């Protein structure tokens, strides 16, 4: 009887650990989605305030236009290098591109 209880407890612990990992993964995914959305909307807002097209921003930052399109639509998280190039071209900090306020 004691072996069965230990076995049941072990199974429950394993299940709980798996659920905790899934919860952490879900939180991480939600965080990444929020960052992507904030980044895209901030880049689009700044670009429009400057009166630039996506092509002009892409050329100025040295990235592909489709990269800008996908970032602004929240479909793509740029590499750190691309984010830095965009921020540098727009004369803003990377932090301000990711700001949610």
C-alpha cells in the first residue's frame, strides 16, 4: 500500500512539474507576443510621424522592406542587430521601440 501511495505521489509530482513548465512556456509566449506587438506598433507610429514609407525606413535602416512589414504587423521579432539598426536610423533607443506606454 505504501509503494502505491509513493507511486501515485510520484506520478502527481511529474504531472504537476509538466503543468508548471507548460504554464511558464505560455507566459513566455504571451510576453513575446506583447513585445512583438508593441515593437511593431511603435515602429509604425514613429515611421508615420516622420512621414516615411516602409521602403524608406527599410532602406535607411539597411533591412528588407518585407521585414518592416512583418515587424509592423506583429508577425516577426527582429534580430537584435535589425532592431538596433532601426532604432539607430530613427534616432531612438531600442527601449523606446519596445515601450508599451
